C-alpha cells in the first residue's frame, strides 16, 4: 500500500473525472441497497425511539411546570379571606382638618380587625398622582382634599363595614372615609 495517500487520492479523483457522465437507470440505487442488505454487507440502523420519547416527556414536564409557574404570577391578587364575606373599599381622604400620619395606629387597628376574623389589606398613597385623560397623562399636584390611602376589608354586611370604617384612626381623628362595596367578578 502506498503511504502517499493524498497523491493517490488526487490520481483517483482525476481518473473519476475522466469517466463519461452516464445517467443511472431508475431504481438501480434501491436494488443495490437491497442486495447489500441481503448479503449482510450493510445493516439497517434501528430507530431509537426511547431517547426521543424520554426527550418528549421531559419537554412536556418542563412545559407544564412553566405554565404552572406563569399562572401563579398572572393570577390577579386578592386579599385572602377565610369566608365568603363581601369586601369593601375604604378610601381615606385627608382635608383641611388634622392630618393623620400615624401609620402605627393604622397597623394596630388593622391587626385588631384581622384578629377578629376580618380580612384586611391597606396602603398609604403618595401625595402626587398621575392623571390620565383621553390617553394623555399629567402630574396632578396635591389638592385640598387628598386621597391619602385605602383599605380593603371583609365584613358580613354594609352596617358592619360602616362600623369598621368609623372605628379607623383616620375617621376618629377627623379624616374623611368613603366606603364602596366591591362587586365580585
């Protein structure tokens, strides 16, 4: 055998290039392949189904996990209630009267309500707001009457919700509380 492989390959390629271009009869490739398979010269490679099935299973599990995680983040947040009691929105407005800035008093009041079985959630709001009218936003400066915060509270009836609103530190110190019943959606 000649160790000068690149040169012998070049000569072989040149020899093939000098051969006439002949059309291959239809079906010849299939017949040759069938003959080589029958003679045992070639073997069919088995289709490996299991790795594909395992890969598909892993992909489906990951897809399902992604859907589950995404659903947790996309779900609208509601306050947790142990009962099916109606919920009420308490809007806390400050006005020309005394300003209630005592966050600790509001926390204590909310904790006491929660201890008595009412679901409650609230936040203090910033003094500056953004007003959007007809698709145009403008910064609204604080006015005489300012929406200072809100609470969402559960109560068995509107009368109980009014009593809760009146007991808030905000209402007790001269602030105005406006109550709305939240319609379930």
